[in-house]
């Protein structure tokens, strides 16, 4: 039975956490239930979030909070014999990996059930991108979501209001109170949604760098380890990649413009090598967790044979759109060019500002945004095109300011810094 946490009990819990104590699972369960019920108000919950950020949450506390959040709503259940997988990115710019990897893994025989969110800050949201496809529905019921995964092997849908309602309320409060960066709170938020979504195995893509929410690699590595460890508490297999987000991952930044890049990538047109490396690595990890033989080779074959593109079309059609609508998506006619103002090497790209610009430019045309021409480390000459902006609101000067050019070539960065393998379950 859930422990009843009233105002006095919540005050004692806040004080205990403030003084460095570890709260028990029944206390976390009571806190989440009390907050949803209204016996705990925003003021007390804000205080608990702040002391949790300050003191940190143990693995046991994070697992307890995750469990309480999962149990705050309904859960999706797939047949026990099916190994359903999912992937999650911690947020990046031009991150089209979900649009590529979900149909790619499904084309190899995996079942991929992905619940996605909308844009957060400067980062793009997969649901916003899919909404740019004419006629496509992302608001699937739980029943529709399950049926589609079983029928065609994959689905990408918006999170239902029936799943993890505690996360939505807590996230709003974390955003208002400056407590988003807590590793434990981030882990509980991500995993509660993934566990409620029904998948049995996850691949986490934890971004780090200037354009990621985790700027320092040490923080990203800590989050990756915690996601894998806590997933094991719930008998979920998980692997976590720590990847670079010092510049846009792909070549397109926006909403619909990123769908166009993902479409063209799967069709074999204009394949950016960074996207290919990221997509094949994430797909390979997903396929390994799903028990697919020769995961890396299978993913490369599905991509190069066109099978992955056909699976994307099948998913688009299953969610109410058509092949013609997907293939008819085009860039706006109006475009501007951001030009290099001197000779040298691209030293940095302000991907955060590019994400903000692209979101603003795509409000008038869904395929408005940016196509990046130069990468960090590229040699450029005065007058070379660094990037193109598309749409009626595109501004060349604003886009040009997102690039820094220096006389010396910067040190190269790997795309994938590390991979944290799954751990054996330790008992939830």
C-alpha cells in the first residue's frame, strides 16, 4: 500500500534529504502519489527537487522514483515473446537518427516502438518533424500503437496523456525551478517513459558538447552509466553511447527540412558520413539487443538495398499519410547564403543558435530552415558558402554569425566517444 505523505511528512522528507539522508522506496512512492493527488503542493515539491539536485540521488533512489513515476499511469504491454526495442537521444541539433534508425532496424526484423517528444529549447523534436509530413498522425492511441508495431514492425508516436502523467507535471516544475540538470531526475524522467512504452531493450544516445544539454563529457558519461544501471533494475537491457554534439549532426536544421534529409538519406541520395556513422552504430546496437544476427552487416544491407526506405514509407502510410506526400516534400523557393568573410578553417559552429534560427524560420514554412555546407575543420576561402537558409524569414547575416573561422585547423573530435554496455539486472 502506498505510504501517505502529507505536508508534515513531506517537510520531514525534505529535511532528511537536505541533511544527506537517502530516502526509501516507499517514501518516493508516497511523494509522487501525493503530488499527483494534491496533498503535496508545488512549493514543497520544488524544495524536494532542489535538494535532490544539490545532494544527488543514489541508484536506489533513482530506481524508486522511476518506479513510482511508471506506476502513475498506464503501461503498454507487448506479447512476452516479442523483444521490442526503442532508442532515445538526449537532444541535439539536426539529429535525424530516429527518423533513419527506426525504419532501418524494422527492415532488419526488429520491432521498434518509439514514443517521442516535441522540441525542447534549441533541439529538434521528432514529433515536430513528423508533423511536417502532410496527413501524418502522431497522436496514436495505445491500441493503435501496439497494433502498428505488430503489423509493420515500427511506429513513432507522441507520448499519450495516459502514460507517466507524473513525468509531465514534474518536468514542468523542474523547468520552472532550474532543477533540470540533476542526473537522477533526468534518468528517472527518461526511463519512466521508456519502461511505460513497453520496450524491453533500449539504446541511449547521450549527447555532449556545446549544443547538448550535457556540455561536459564527464556529465554525459555519468548519465550514460546511470541510464544503463537503472534500466537493469527493471530487467531491461540497455546500452548507452556518448556522442559528440559540437556541431549539427546532419546537414539540415529545422523540422520538415530534416525529414527531407532523412528521406533522401534512406533513398541513397546525399548521405552525410556523420549521419551514416551515427545511424549504423545506433541501429547495430538496437539489432544486437533484439537478437538479430550480424547486426552491423544487416543494418548496412537494409540501408543500401532500399529496404529501410520502403519501411519508412510503410510507417508513414500506416500513420495516415502517403508515399506521394512524403516524396513531394520540397524546400521553400526563397533561400539566402551565408558566406565566409575570410580565408581559414571553420573553428566552431554555434549549433544552438542555428537550432533557434531554424525553429523560427520553419514557423512560416514547415520545410524552412538551414542546410549546413561547411563542417568544423573544413578549409574555406573568402566568399565560400558556409550554409544556406531557406524560407521567407531566412536571414543571411544571422546565419553567417553562427560560424567562426580561424587561421589554424582545430583538433578533430570523434563522433562516438564511448559505449556503455548493458549490465545484469540487480533487482528492481
